[in-house]
């Protein structure tokens, strides 16, 4: 009898030990996956979850971590598939419904996302996260009034929430209402003085001045190491900021004198707002004589902000000269690092002669929002913007640039730029560019 009792207790102890060991392993795997998720190591989080889920495929927390890791790494469809599977088992789980709606919003399926947030509000009419989700979507769609009204409803319930104050200020900033943007950013900073994002937003809402018009005269004098006469270029520019949605446009008149002949060019630049954190650059130009300038030319380029401080662009340029057509593919990658803005720009010209690829690196040091010093260097066939047919003839060159751009008394704009360009089998040229403008 004693032997049977001892055997029973031994088996029971072993079973309890195995259960505790299994539970400890599951908890350890969950903690490791959660830590990987928080640290941004999404591949590791996914691998840990998938491995552990082979033994327990219905584990709620591991499946939820897996869904978030898929979403944060941009694997929207896998995240949605995992969330949909979980919602079959937990159809009214608010955390799952909210996160699935966020994924749809990140994916750009705003209508489906709003339906999801609406379902959450049907279960919980005052759910803050669902209301914030709808407000975010409205702001991304540039429905600024709707966004402010929804955020305002949340603020009534949470009057001292710095995150809501920041989001309302951001909507005003996107609208171009700097006064109200500052008011909300100041309240957010007062509640969280150490929040860098709030401080940066407040700084952006204090532009040196908000001008609508600028009239500017620009002059470029290029001297050469051979005996040719200096090239003289003149430009008059009228700029107008229309609205935050439409952006700005610039009317231009260019005139150049080279080899004893003259040429003129008319153009317009547009900077339209495209979508969230993206804008375009369109440059259209026309020359009736087309002696040095192309008869017609255009540039189309799209700029997209990424993460907190990065910006990339891709574009295409076409120039129709009197005897040939030139195409240039171009792009850039830049990053705002405090007061510095380094940018790498590249040009690719599909041609039969010379190098196809050129690059240029420029670093700006900002002192105010509109004033900076810059240094740049580039190499390749043409590491500069092609202006005349002569620039097309360059096969290989390098260029150095130093630039000073400053605003005085909130109205006067002054820019000075020096360039030194060296061309293989060609003369060295030094350029002095001076621009002065008045803003109102």
C-alpha cells in the first residue's frame, strides 16, 4: 500500500514539474518575443512566435505579438491574416479590432479602417483609441476640420493630455494656421517639457516669417581658364505661396549671353502638395530662339518624407534642344540631423558617350528656418543641373560649391554662391552667383 502511495506521489510530482517547466518555457518565449518587438527586432520576434506557436497554435499573446511584428515590419497582409484568424475566436476583442483597423489605415485602406473603428465605437461609444484613429485618418485625408472636431471631443474628456494637444497643433500646422498650432504645441510642451517631438513641432510653428510673395533678381558670372569672355546669366523670379494644399509657384525669366549671342527663356515652377508628407516639383520652361537654352523642357520630381527626419525623391527631366533631346533620371536622399541637412543627389543620363552617372553631396548648416551655410562636392559626367546645350557636351567633371543663404529683417533675402568646376579636356570655370529678393 505504501509503495502504491509513493508511486502515485512521484508521478504527480513529475507531472506538476513538467507542467511548470512548460509554462515557464512559454512565458520565457513570450517575454523574449515581446522584448524583440519593443526593441524593433521584428524578424526575431516573428521567428520566436512561429517556433513557439508550432506547439500551441492558439496561444493568444504570442499570436498578437506576431501580428504586431508583421505590421511593424510592413507585412500588412500577413498581419491582417493573423488578426482575422484571432478575431474568429475573439470576435469582440477591442484590442484586436483596434489594431486591425490601424493596419488597414497604415495600408492606406481608409474606408475599411474607419469601418473597423466604427465597430469598436459600437461596442464602446467613448473608446478613445478608436476616436483617435478616425481623427488621424481625417488629418491624413486633409479633412482638417473633421480631424480637429474629433480630437476636440477627446480633449474634453482628457483636457491635460499632451498627446492630444500635440495632434491638434499638428493639424493646425498642416493647415498653415501657425498661431493656433503654437498655442497647442506650447500647452503640450508645458505638460511634457522633455519631449523632443513636441519641442521640434513648436519650433516649426515659429517660422521666421510667413511670406506670401517674393520678387528676386539673380545674376551668375562665369569666368574661364582659357581666353573666352565670361558668361553672364540674369534671372528675375516672382514667387507666390498660394496655400498649404496647393503649395507655391514661381514665374521666371532667364537671359544669357555667351559667345557674343544672347538667348532668353520663360518658365514656371510649381510645388504642389500631393499626399501625406509628400510634395511635387514641376518645372516647365520655353525658349523661342533656343540658341543656348532648350526650346522646351520640363522636370517632374516627387519628394516623400520618411520616418522622423528623412526625405527621398525621384524625378525625370527632359530637354528638347534645337538638334537633340536629352533625358535625365534623378533623385535624392536627405536627412535632417539637428541643425544639419546632408543630401545625396544623383543624375543618370542614358547616352552613348561619356559617363552615364553623376552624383553630388551637399551639407547645409541651418541657423534659422530660412538661413544656412552649405558646402558641396560632386563628380561624374555632369554633377550639376544642365542649363544650356553646352552643359550636355561635358563628358566628365567635378564641381565644388560653397553657398550662403540668409534672410534679414524678415523681408530681405540674400544668397551668394561660389562654384569651381573642372572638366576633363576642357577649361576650368569659376562661377559667382548672387541673388537678392524682397518678401511681403
